[in-house]
C-alpha cells in the first residue's frame, strides 16, 4: 500500500514571456542615433535612409533626426504588386527645408485662391452689369415699341345734334 496520495498534473506554467514587438517610435517623432524604431519578426517594415536592420530584424536609427514612414508599391518576383512600408530617419535640417517648402506651396495656393475669388467677383459683377444693361435695353425697346394709346375724340357737333356713336 502506498503511503503518498496520488497528485494531479497541471497544464499551466509553460507560457513564455511576451517579446514586446512593434513600433517604438512613430513617424514625425525625433530620434537619436542608436535608438530602436521597430522590433519585429521578419521584415514587415524595411529600412531606408538612416536606418539599419539588426540580427533579429530590429530597425534602429544610425543618425539623429526625425522618423519618417513611407508606403511603396513594388512588383514582386512573380509580377504581383505589393506594398511595403519603408522607415527612414531624416535629419532635422532636411525636415525644416521640406516644411518651409510646404509652407511656400500653401502660401502660393492661398494667393491663387484669393486671386480666383477676386476674379470670380469681377466676373459676377460683369455678368450682373450685362444683365442690367440687357434689361434696360429690353425695357427701352418695349417702351419704344408700344404705341401711345389714343383716346377716341368725340366730335362736338355730334354731341350737339344728339347722334350717338
């Protein structure tokens, strides 16, 4: 006879720790040289300018700057089209230049819109003036075309004699 009780087995206790994968620094954020941008398994995100890939496919910055994500459509080896996301680190000076160029473009667009609005106003005024002039011409034609109404004149002689019209 056994002196120890039978023990049940457990199915718990074999979970591994999570690897904390994913994007660590998002687009538009400043980054320093050596900081990790993305931890991944496989190459969901590809490295571009200013980014290197580690042995475990981790993407990290090789210079200071601002993180930039970009989707690119490319043709696969079997002529299928796919999109990949590329991660790059743009230096702060370059980013400032790009922003200033965007601001210049926006200013030019605003100026164009203002000019277009002014042109539309001028055109609307011209159209209104044309309509007014046409209305004035048509009214004057109507007035000229209408004949003055002539009132029948009754002869004084008929009144005296009592002859009715």
